[in-house]
């Protein structure tokens, strides 16, 4: 092994960089040529995984699994303990220790240093902020941070034509397009970063685009492509978007209103897909495209009226855990469509194998299996998911709404699911269980547990054999959040 960058010289790879893009809240069945033409093109030219599954139905535990290769009850970052513990090895740390430049741009509040996700990154930026500091937007900025930002702006201003540069800075940094929650600023920053790189050091770039997450507020030109003909942009934006209030029967959403929300959601996917197209153009323009593995996935999905839910809490339906996954570059180019079952926690092993990094500490701590086309790892015949603790907690819901429906109170439980190609079995620690015949009922509308007791027993044993031996992380206390963080998470429906 070359000690200077951790790459295995005997590994025959044709890529050296890794770009890892997360479409927050993207569910597999809503991603199509209509909503995501850039991602569809990438899939046609690369490899698309038709049956990719998250380990959890929401951001914090799902990203923690992406970074560690562990299930939520193992890494312990979930509703009962909102922090990624320091003793866990992370994917960015593996790249950093292998000599990579490691850069992240997150537009989701959970994926920040406040919750332990900065480890291994040379720079983890908050995409929704112009001034990068430890303070939230609107707070007093530390002098050294402001000076650093001003100096960087001066450098950009006077490198070339100052008039043209000033116009670009004004547009990309000060004026963010209406309906954008950080994606445009993120792609602009990434493009500038790629253009400014002068050394030959390989890089690992992570980016989370949050726009498909509540609140859905896409730019008008995107929304009008997906809304029903009898609805205006203003009609759609007027629909209240408060998933926890809907769960607690504080208000109702009509089927027409759900159609409007689904239109807005599809428009958000189309918007971030255009950002992906810009990111690809930046890689091509800077000569990095041919040397880069690009991985795009969703971290979880969304219920928009399906199964009586709005948002992505309290259940493990495929609408929440079946996500898009596409890889392009090196061995994944022209890889076609794969239908084998894969988990997002398989990505650490896959990325490391593709660029030839050997990191036993990361791989041995978890369950990541490489899905590299030449990997010797066994294919999965089942995938697993967990909902460890409600977020927000039932106590928080009671504090906000007072009396809450018995239906919601029943969600105060741990859920685990095992899914094969044929069946999906979900079990709660309160005795709740459901069995779905995926082949005959892909929308998971009918519980067939009573009709197929043998299948229930088989999958229950499979679930227990996968999780019972695991050492579960202590719940501990929730992280004390900054007020700005609380406000942003509340806007996202988490508090």
C-alpha cells in the first residue's frame, strides 16, 4: 500500500475522487425521467440499484448509518440520542486518513458539527448560510470568520474581471433563488471550490440537498410543471405543511390538497435534479469527471397521504425506506440496472473498494458489504430497517398539542423490519406486527400476518437473529441545541 494516500497500488481502479450526493427525502418511486432527468441520464450511463433501502426513515439515523456502516440501534444516533458518538469510525475519517481532501456541504441541520458529523471533514459547510461560523444565521459573526470570508470574497472579486466577478458573487452568494433552501448556493460554492483547486490531491466531496423536505416551496417555474391544471402556485403554497400537527389531528388535509403537495414535492425533486446537472457540469469543466465516482441516493422517503401519514416518522413502509441509488464512474459506468437487495450502509465498503482504500477499522465495526461489481462480498437476500425512538417524542407532542390521539400515542414504540424480495415483516416492541406480500401488494396496503403464520415465524426469527446479538448504544441525553437549530428543525417538522 502507498502510505502517502492509503490507496492499494494493486487495485485496478479508474477513479480517484468520490462525490457523494444525498437527495434528502427522495423516495425511489417518485424519481423518474419526468422528475429527475439528470439522475435518469446518470443511471443510464452508470449503474442504478432498483432495490436500495435506508436503515431508518429519517435523516439523523440514516446518515449515521451511511457514515459508519452500522444500524441505528448500534450507532445510537436516533430520536433518543441525537448525536453521533465520537468513538465510532466514520467514512470521511477513512478518506482523510488515506490522504484525501475531505469537504462536505450540508443543507440539513442534523448533518452538522452540532450533532457530531464533522469528524473527518477538512471543511463541513452549512449550505444555507452565507457567513460560515459557529453562530446561526442572523447571530453575531466572530471577527476572524468574517475577516476570512471577506478575504476570500476579495480574492474572488479581483481574480479576472472585477465587474463580472462582482455580478456572479452578488447573484450566487447574496441573492438566493426564490424557493431554494441552499442547493443553488451549495452548487455555486462547489463549482468555485473545484475551479480553485490547484494540487493533485484526491478528494472526497459530500453534499446534502434538502429541498424535497418539508416545507415544499419550489420555485414557481418548477411547481407549475407538476401541479394539477386546476390549481395555481399560490393555491399549492397555501396548503398548510405541518406533519406533526396533521398526525395529531390539529388540522385535516383533503385529497385535493395532498395532490397539490405531491406536485410541490415532485417539483422539489426536479429542482435538485437540476442542481445535480450543474454539479456534473462543474466536474466536467474542471477535468475531474472521468476520475470521479459519483454516488447519488436518497437518505429516506416520504409519505404524502400514503398509509394515512404526512412526513417520514412513526413507520417503516417502503415509501420511507426504498430510496433511489445510482453510481457512475470506474466500474459502475455502463453497469445497467441491478435488482439485488442493497442497503445504504453498504456504501462505505463500496466507495473504499472502488478507489482502493483499505480501512479495516471502518469495515470491521459495521455491516457494510461492497456492491462493487467485482466484489467478493455476498449479495443480500434481505435488508433491515429500524425506527428506534419517535422524533419528536410523545412528550414533545403533548407539550405542543396537549391531548394527542390514541393513534399517535401508539407510535411510542421501537419498530424493526426485515424485507426480502417477496415479503416485508415489521415488528414493534409493544407486540405490533405486520406482514406484507410485496409481490402481490407492493403498496403494502394489506396485512397478511394472520393468513401466513409460517412466513411470520420465519421472518421474525430472521429479524431476531440479525438484531438480538447486537449491543445497543446507550440512549443518553439529547444534545442541548442552539436556539437557531431548534427553530430550523421545527421548520423541518422534527420538533
